[in-house]
C-alpha cells in the first residue's frame, strides 16, 4: 500500500498524480476502518482527502503554515504528518487528539475547536511574517458554515483592507454540522451553480490575449471589461469587492485541478480565496447519504453503516427537546433559537412540530443571544439552546443585551461539565463561573432528568429576567417522570439524604456521586447528609445558615471550574456572614485544561469521585473531632 510509505509530507512529492489518487482511496479506507472502532468526525474528513493531499504536496509544511478552521477536519493532515500509527488511540485518554494539537506536531500551528477563528489567526501570522521580514505561505482552510460566523467576516474585512499575501481555501460542502442557513450560504450556492460566469470570464480572457497590447490605456480598459463581464453575468461579486481575488468554484476531488489551482493562486499578489466544492462523507455511502448523522460518529458496522450505541436511559438532550414541545403547546410565546445545532440540541422534533417557532441562525452565537433579547423585549419567551462551550462566544451579549436589561430569556445549556472525547475545547466547565457573576441571572442544574423537566417549567413561568438550566452530555439516571410539571421555588435546595456527621452540597450529576460516597461512609458509621444544590444562583441562604449553626464539615461538589464556581459562592457567603471558621472543602475542576478521554477518566483525574469525597470527609472529621473534645 502507498499509505504505508507516507510518513511525512515530503514523501508525497515523489508520487505521480495516479499514485496520489490511489493514495486518496487508501486514506478513505483507513479512516472508515479506524473510526468504526474509535468513533470520531468521519464525514468532514472523508470530504477533505484530496484537498489535504494537494496542500501537503504543493506547499512545504511546517515552514508554510496550514490553519484548519475547527480541527475536526484535520484527520488526514494528521495521517500525512507522522501520526498514522497512533490512530487506534484517537480521542482516547492520553491518546491522539481529535483536533489539531500544537503539542503533537510541528505541523500543527493553530488549535481550534470552535469555528470561524482561522482567518483572524492567519492574518495575525501574515502580519508577523511581514514585520519580521520572513518568507513563507499562510493558508487558512475554512468551511462554508464557519464563514457565516461574525469573527470570520470581521477578518475578511481586515484582510481585504490590508491586501497582504494570504491564501484562503473555502471548503464548501454545503454543511456545517447541520445544513447551513443564511444569505451567505445562498450566495455560495449561486456561485456553485453559475456556469455562465466561469464560461464568460474564460472567453473574455482568451479574447483579450489575442489583442496586441497598445499602451497602458488598453490594458486598463481590458481589466474594466473583465470586471464588467462579472457584473453582467453574475451579480454580487462579493469577495472581490472586499479586496480578495476569487478563484473557483473548483472540484475539490480533482487532484490535478486542485494542484494547478494552488499554483495559480500563488501567482496572485495580495489575498486570494480559492472556492473548493467538496462532498461531505465522500467515498462511504452511509456518510454521503446522511453527512449530518456522520459528522460525529460513534463506533459503527462498516458494511451496514449501523452505529453501535450503548442502550440506556434517554439523553438529557432528548428529554429537553421533548419537554420543550410540551411547553410550547401550552405557551405560544416560546421560540427555540439555536446557533447551527438543531440536531445536537435535540430540536429536530420541535422544528417539525413548530417550524415557525424554530430559528437556526447558523454559526452566530453572538447574534443568537441578542436576537433572543430582541424577541424578549417584544414579549416572547425565547429559549436559547446552546452548548456550554459555544455559549462562551456570546458572553458580552449575555451581559450587555440580556442581563443588563433583565430580559426574560431562558438558556438551555447543553454539554455542561465534561464531554469526554472532544476534550478541552468542548468541555462545559466555565459557564457557572461566568454566569453566576452577572447581575439578574438565575442559574440551576438538575440532579436527574425528571428535575430537568420541572426546571424547564419553572423557567417558563419565571418573569423575573434571564434564567438558565444546565445539563450534561449524558443519559439520564432512569427516574420516572412526574405526571404534572411543577414550579420549583427559586433558590431552594433539597436534602436527598439525611445525616449529621458532615454535609455534601452537590450540583447536578454530582448528587449521584455524593450518594455513592454516603453509602460507603455509612458502612463506617459516618452519616453524610447529601444536599441537592440545584440552584447555583441564588444560593439557598436559609439552608447555608442552618448548616453554619450546626457547625458540621461541608464539602461542595461540582463538575465545573473551582475558580469562580459554586464552591467559591458558598465560601463567599460564609465569609460575608462572618461564619468563616467552618470546616469547608471544595471539590471541582482545578485550574488547568483537562484533555480528551472518557468522562469517567476525566472525573477520576480531578477527583470528582465517591472515593475522593469519602477521603475528604474522613480528613475533615479527623481534624474536627479533637477540636470538639477540646471545646467540651
């Protein structure tokens, strides 16, 4: 196999075009086989095989810089840069990262798990290159979905203004994770389908070449004539109006054409955008037919394409989607808003049931947040369904446009806590810290899927301003649903197990961990009180005061960052109330980025386990008992 002979990009340069085409087929077979075991981002990588081969064949990585917008399209890049033999460890604990990772290879110059960052990064590298007087190429690869992000448009505006030498590859597969939406998507569709523009431009250029050059005037006239043809045949030559030279559309699976196009792009002075049209899932029939389902695939059977999923209780995401439909039937003011994640956020059924009340804004979290604010001003009840990690991108809008005006926007924060194989770019571990610091915000998290339903109902009935409920990327615990939805008093906690030796204040899934610890401690005669601290903001101050009077050891337990987290809020309360002599330990995520692996492995790494809770309680009791005897 040719693939066995490829260890670094320079190995590609000795291959003929037919050999490169053969290699493309071998790469696809490799990806389909390996990901059937590990799972991962299959369809996007199958679609970018020829383009990645062309880039590494034409350019000189790592001297030339490749910047992949969202690293889940970089599997082929990893294979060609010496990491093929590690693919059995893909997305596993201490194994190969599913995204571009600078610590893995000198060929990985930029890391991205969130979209629309590549053009800004590329412009930064270009400016640094020119300021230092160095000479290398900078190539940004961005998808058509990511191009709708506001950050990408800001970067395009600057790139067109500076007119520096940079190459942008627009990988246009008509998809992000969900089908793309918006005017820019429609514009790209028009370019893809407009053969007349390409024909007319080629004909005029051919004609001009046959006219003898008679001074500069004719040359300028010729350029104007070429431009006028563009406007005559096709309206809105948007990229060129921004100051970029546009080349394309180009078949992204035609290697000879791709290589020739890259050679032509290198001759252009100033920024150039190469519009490459690819097929997501190319070469594997199930992925081609449903590239959305195969964006992030779990392990599967190669022959049938049937995904192998563990049988378990319904996902929190599924419970959210079904409950939102129930609530929308009760209240016509409810509108669901998502930034390009209708499937991942559990809203596909909602979209079918209420097509006019389902708004997908594309990859545009900032716009989504302020859109919700505008709807709330007019009396609607928008529900912003967003992954915790992506909500970070709309922080200013949450502060300035929603909380400052105290608007009735509900945040359905999915993927809260560790997310497993996607790793540090996708963990939802910072939203507690940044949401609880904002005035007017109410923040809650359920201990199980039944409580999530009640929290959603509470959010609907709440008219006091913004309110958020966060839930994990996990199956529920399997509790039955109450027949009737009920409001939960804002700021109230619930004691789920009595005990007088010590108390654990646990948030969300950590309630189950605390109950496990309580069971272990009970065998040693220690009675641990387990409190479901379902409101992170506001705190249940009455219960905190009672615990303070009892003066028993307290442990806070959260799957979120310790800095600024729930535990910090508890400590702040006791310090403010001059009850700062209480024995308190906080367990959460330390001040570093936890890498990919299983959620179980990630929790064990940081001590979010029943065994660690037991150890902390025992340690506190060992100190507290002599002190009590001395006071007696």
